[in-house]
C-alpha cells in the first residue's frame, strides 16, 4: 500500500477543506415574470429590477 512520504501540513489540509462548506447560490422569484433569478440582480428573462425595466428584452 502506498504511504505518504511526509506529513500533510495543517495549512495544506485546511486549504483543501476550505471548499467543503460551499452551498448552492440562493434563488428568488421575479415578481414580473415569476421566473427564478439571483437576488439583487436584474431578471435575465424579462429585464426588470425593483419594478422598473432596466434591460430591454424581446
């Protein structure tokens, strides 16, 4: 069986484990078109933010 030649340092170990706690980004519902969107961002499907049209879409 292969055995590590050197002990893994705490910095390397903890850096590797830093990404274990990542979560999926939150989603909210657009009040205009009721599609899922990221919070505090313009809706990609209708272009509205805070009840105003920011980006023109077809």
